[in-house]
C-alpha cells in the first residue's frame, strides 16, 4: 500500500535524518516489537555512530590542512634553494 500524503512534518524529517531505514519502516506502518533494552541499545549505537562520523570528518579536514601546509612548505623550500 502506497502512502500518498503530500507533506511530512518536521519531526518526520528529524526521524529520517537520524535513521532513514527506521523512518521508512514506520511510514509503511510497521510496528516495533523490540523491547525497551533493544531500542535503547539501538539509540546508543546511533549516537556512537554519529560521534564516529563527526570525528572522521574532523580528522579528514585536519589531514587536508596539514597536507596543504606540507606542500606549501615544500614549495617555499624549493624556491629558497633555487634563488639562494
């Protein structure tokens, strides 16, 4: 059965961003049969996963910055040695 609603509310957008798979299941009318402990474990996993993704993005940015600095220093060294 297809849901033909034209609009979604802000909390549904938040749910989708948090976990698209869970949002789709809920939109299709699937009810959770998990216990509170299982749901809490899932919430904790998503929280840790979000922190890991954030940390990864920060490390990737730092790596890019340090690589650019290394290239710049190498260029300055070459210029110094050529025009010495």
